[in-house]
């Protein structure tokens, strides 16, 4: 407030961005746009330590220069955002929008929220034993309640398509939203004056501007159609899809089709046939239990985790994934390499003796693992990890050749071991379903504990065995489904197994 008769308040803007997203660049652009439009502008930044180089808050306050001259003095502008006193919040990632709401920067009576809906997962989300992702739907729902108005869409995808950084799309979204009293020409003038990637930034700005105009417009009805089963690329693949369509109800096909695709990509069409062979008795049992009125929960969970288990990670799979063209394309996109620009990729490889023996013929691998002397000799060669450059011919050929040996996977010790475990689990699922439908579903979900490679897989398998050991003790109890679910959640929350052991002890049961 500059006088008793004229009440002009600064316009306050908070920009939340992770390191590498150009949040500082966006803040600089906004300051320059304000100054070109006849406003006094001040910007500050408050560094954070959330992830990457830290989530930073860039804070901007702008004030009409004409109002300051009329009052005869400059305004006093704040250095940091205050909860409940922010007009526009710009978030470069969905969870940053969520954090802005948690800090009180977004209020329904005042704040407009401009945010990208894409996700950059935190380390804790990536390393969780289960699905550690924070639910995006909760943030989207909260935004509709907490903000006065919202402009939200996937701005990272627009940035990628236009070869730019997300800050240019965010600038376009702010301009297109009409939330700030600056003309479009002022934004474009500032971008044109910036020699850094001027053309791509202008393209991304226009994409963000148009996206904001669409997001701010009236909602349009979207026709919802039933999902259709895609055509396969080969006769063998189509035969599998036809068999699955004849076998499974539509509610199950949405799980079975991706599962088939995964196991066939992992091995071959024979592996896909085995997937359906294993699923068929589960579906038949589900029908007997009244699965149609229960949403086919037993079959759906078995289909999901059976596909994941049959596509277990071994040295052949790891080598295959690291030498695929799609991986190199994704790396180039992530680092935003220009056409013709050389990008080097170095992979860290550290297979244990167990993984090497698992890849050998079953009898030979078991023999070596049973011999302390032979394990010791092999351990000398695989004690330390090594880096393999897949963008060099020698490194690529080594991993590519190793991946091709995956066609002999069926003879390996790991294949024999995992298939025996899968068959035992499926038998347990059917047995558990005989006690109660819910118990069968909970046991069907337990392979969620087993994932990854090396030590991660070993810890997951240990936890799986512990939960299955408890199952044999509680399967006749009415609270058995609840117990198994509780133990599974405990195991997913602590990969070392301490929480699981404490939960088992707390129930008065015997652990592993």
C-alpha cells in the first residue's frame, strides 16, 4: 500500500523447479518480461535439497512502475514467498506442485497454479521394494480444491517434441493462461533477444501457450471405447492372442495381453504358450469360486505377477536391455543430444558368482556353487565391478554376444530354479483360494516382493519365503488375508527385512 487512497499490491509469483529444469532461466525471463511491460521487478531464489541438485524456489514480485511514480516512492518488495500470499505458482513437475500446496503457497481464494503433470521420481520412489511412487492422482485432486484456477498438462513432453527445455514451455503456459498482465509480444521479445536456442525456445513457447489456452477452455467430452486387442506382428504371436481371447474374459485381457507381450519379448512364443498354460487352471479355478462377480481378482493378479516372474532378470536379460536401440535413443533424448552429437554410455556391471553360475548349464552351475574351492576361484574374477562402454565397439559386442546366449536360457540353472519356484507359488495360490478367495488373491500378489537382480533379488526372495512360511501357519484363520497383506506391506517398506521380522514377532508367529 503506497498511500491512503491508492491500494496497489505487488503481483507475486513462485517458481518451483528441480536442478537442470531451467527454473532460474524461467525466472529471469519473467523478470525481463515484467520490466519490458512497465513494471518494477525483483527476483530471489531459495535453494532446496530435495533431489538432484535440489528443488529451488524462485520468487518474483512485480509492481506497476506508473503506480510507484504516482505515489512518489518505490514499493518494498519481499524476498521470500509467504503462505497465503502468492498469486501464481509455477511448478516444473507434478510433485513440486504438491509440495507447493503442502507449504501453503497455493490457496483457493488467490492462487493460480500452472504445473506440468509429468513425473520425475525421487530416489526413495525408485528404490522402494514395491511400488514406491507417490500417487499422482492425489496431487491432481488436491490442485482442483486448493487452487483458485489450474493450468496443468504434460509440458515435458512438449519440450521434448520441440527440442527445448521445459522452462520455455512453462513460460508459454504462463503467457497463454493470461494470469499476468503482460502482452504476448513482451514474452516473445524476451525470448527472441536470448541467443541461447532462440528458435527452439520460441517453438516450445508457442506449444506451451497453445496448451494453456486449451487447458483454460471449456471441458470437452471424451468418448470412451472398450479396449481392443491389438494385432500381433507375427503369425505365432497372433495365435497366442487368439488363444488368450478365447480363454480369458475381457476384464482379464487387459492384463494378459501386456503379460504375453513381455514374456514373448523376453524369450519366444513358446514362453508365451507356457504363460497361458499356467494361467488356464487358475482361470478355471477362479470361475468355480465365482470370479466373474468378484472382478476376476485372482486371475488378474496371477496374470500380472506370473508375467513378471517368468521374465526374471538374469545376465542375458541385463545385457539385452543395455544393447537395445531404444535404450540409446532414450539416453540421447534424456541428455538432449543434437543430431550428429557424440554421446558416450558407460554401464556399471557387477555380476556376483551366483549370477554367473546361474547362467551356466544347470548341472555345471550347481556343481560350482556346491564347491567352495571353485567358488573362490571364480570370485577372484568377479570380485570387483567394472564399467563397460556400450558406445564402443568392444563393449557393445561383448554385451550383445552375451545377450544372444539368452536363447539357451532354458538349459541354465537359473531357469530351472525359477520355474520350480513359479510352479510352487501357483500351487500355493490355488490352495489358498480353497481356504478363501481373498487369501488366494493376497498370495497371488506376494511375488511383488521378488524383483531385481543380484543382492536385491536375494533379499526379496528371502522376504517372500518368510511370508510364505507364515502363510502355512495362518491359512485356516479368518484374518489370514489381512495378515498376509500386512506382512507383505512390511516387507516392501524395508528391504533388509527388519520390519517384516518385527511384524511376524508381533503376531506371535515363528519367522524364518
